C-alpha cells in the first residue's frame, strides 16, 4: 500500500498483532465478571438513593 502524506490532514492507521483474541468461553466469563461488578455498583447506588429518601427509589422494588 502506498501512503501519500497530505499536509494538514489527519491520518488513521490500524495495527495488527497484540494479544490473542479471547475464546467464546473466556469472553463470556470476562463479560460476566464485568456485569457482576456493574450490578453490585447499581445495588449500592440504589441503596444510597433509598437511604437518602429519593421518592422514586423508595417503593421497595428489588429489595
């Protein structure tokens, strides 16, 4: 591939290599781990809102 430098223009390049792709099972496990962290954060944040008396979160759903 020939590259032509154009003064004042941005250039995009893509590299190959790096780490090997995850297997489907490894990707599933990694995603599940991140999901569980996000769920825990949500649960703690929701408890904070309930304890602060935020009306829309004070109906007891999910408790």
